[in-house]
C-alpha cells in the first residue's frame, strides 16, 4: 500500500507544522518552544498521556490501542544546529545563527502526523510511546532520556526512528541489519611551546610545527596501525595558532573526530594518539597533551527488527524502493543509546534533490512527511495488530 489515505489528508497541516518549527530552531537540551508546540498538537489529537520535562525539554506521549499488549516506541529528534541559514525561504529561521539544517523539524512533523492518525484510529493493540527528543546533534539527548528511565517507565519493548536523506530518490528507504552508524569520539590536542619573532625561529620552540607534525602522524594510525578492512576514520578538523604574520606563537591546538565500530579499534586509536602526542612533543621540544572524549556509541540495528521494518517500508514505498542491506556508514547518531537499551531499527528515507545535511541552504522536503508518518503508523499496526 502507498501513503495511508487518512495521513495524506493531513499533508497541508503537516507542511504548516513543519514550517512553523523551521522558524524556531533550538539547540541541545533547550528546546522549550518546540516542545510546547508538540505538546499543544498532541493535546489537540487526544493522546492519552503526555509526559513532559524528560531530558529537560523532551516528552513522551502515550496512545492506547485496543486491549492489552506491549508498548512500541517511535522516536523523533527536535533540535537544530548552530548554522546561519542561507535558504532565503519565507519561513526561514527567526533565530540568528541557528537553523534546522538536518531536518529534525521534518522528523518531528512525521511523528506528529503518525500521532494524529494513531490517536484517531487506534487500530492496534497495546500502546505506542511517541518519543520527542532534544539534543541529538550535541548533548546525547537519547542517552539522557534512557538514563532518566523512559524504557522502563513506559515499558517500551522495541523502538524505531527515521532520518531523511537529501539526494536519495523521494520515498526510497534503506537500512541494514546490525551496525549501521559509527561510534564517534572527539579529540583535542593542546600544545605549549615558546614563541618569538618569525625572523628568529631558532630562539623559539615552535608549536605550529608541532601541530603540523602531530596532524600528519595521526593519519598513520589509519594507514599503518589497523587492519584495512576494519572501518576507521580519523579526521583533523581544526588547527588554531597565532595572530600575527611575523610572530611564532606560544601555543597551538588541534581538534578532530574518530569514527569506529569495533571497541578494540577505538582502544588502539586512543593508545596510539597518546604515544604520538608524547613522541611528537619530545621531538619538537614542546609540551603537549591529549584530551580524548568518548562520544556516541555505534548505532546497531537488531537484525530481526530491521527486517520487520524493511517489510513495512515495502508496503509504503514498493518492493523496488527499499534497500534492506545498504551497509554501514561512518556518520553517528545518538539513537544508538536507545538501541542499546531496547531492540529496534534505524532507517533512512530519501527526500529527493537538494542541499545536503548540515548545509546552510538545506531544507526538508514536505512531501516526505506523509511518507514517514505512514511508515510509523503502519509499523505500529503491523507490530501490534488489533485483536
């Protein structure tokens, strides 16, 4: 079956909701305007329970089905990004320096559309827990919600989420059993040398040269310290030093990211970074130290739940528009914490051509919202059919 007819009827409303949310992007755990808008819509829909203030501004809404049964969880992220919007749209961000550059306004809208339909039809058994989560981009809101006990509090047995993909044909779904997104860590390397005049470098201990040496040496971890078929990405993304053309500075620092799937590879990277930083510092005669921050874990789909979700996606999109074993990728996603707590699956849905995620010209395609809402709704009805 294609998009659920009743949900198709909501398309104009969903576009209005999404564009309102696009105007008011909020960051991290602090999404009060977004959460208030979501709660207002949920009350209009007549959901049975709304639990607010989880992970500061997150909320969980409960819709009861027909008779007894388990609780299935559906999650949408609500936060935006600290990016200045360059779309020029009539509904562009009203908050300077912030925008919905990853489509979380659309994800929230898709789950609201599913909520409206499920509260209206209740063609399922048990309960559905609608999870509206802050701080996916930074702060690990999914982990905070899990730590605050939502899985046990609402007796959630399985959990699912969707993410849009610019450049993928509209309405095409893909996922994969097992690992689908990488663990992500960040590193900060601080260097303290002795500055001086650029004409007399022999009187300095140059932290800039040390930073360059460390950045180059770090890349050998990928090329020389791990098996080539084990996924690993190390990217130096920032190097900062100096203020004047003819002055060698006292200090420098560099930052970056590490993406892994295997905890053993992650441990090796941490150890080698420590050794490289110490060795390069000694060779350049500077002081240097590493701050390594372990971030989101790998996102790992339950194979059975991924297979089930794929079958539901085929109902919506058609057999030839669903890729069931797309392989894994090196991006990261804090939904990983929910999948550590409960079996479930994370899927992607195409939204057609347009600017990429985290780009200042990105905009969510409103045509995707009824597709995603239909997927969520049918997921519940198929997982927990009414007696």
